[in-house]
C-alpha cells in the first residue's frame, strides 16, 4: 500500500508545484512524468523528512511544462491525486514553488480550475 501512496502523494505535490499545466488532450507531460519529477518531495510533504533534493524535481517539472496544455495536464494530474491521500500536508505542497524559487501564476489547490491555467 505504501508503494501506491507514494506516487499518489508525489502527484499531489506536483499539482502544488506545477499547477501551471494545460488541460488534458495532447499534452506531452503525463502523470507518470509528474510523479517522477516530484518523487523526492514526498518525505517533505508528508512530514517525514527534509526538503532535500525536492527543488530539483520542482524546477525540472516547471521547466518541462512549456505549453499551456502541458501545464493544464500537470494541474489536472495533481488535482486528481490531491484528494486521494490524507497524509500529504497540502500547505507544504502548495508552498513548494516558493520554497524552490519557482513563480507560478496560480494557487496550488484542489479547487484550482486547471482549464484556466495558461
């Protein structure tokens, strides 16, 4: 079960970091990619470890989401996983962009309308 929760938490964290993603469609960034980038953030957002190498993943994901479709896709992926895991600190997840020096033009939240992300 822990093996399933970890990727889901990572996706939730990615939403917090990369809500600058486009809607579904032909986006190049899928949920698996989001999880890969944000996996190092899981200990931090679950209050089980330090920030560590999380910022490298956050910055990498931010850089990879080049188009509005990419950003909306990342947003949607993160939102779908956000409500699935109770052990993720949503405030820490939402604060990751700022912690990592990444400026995104929207609030990372389960209530964010990903279709409006540019």
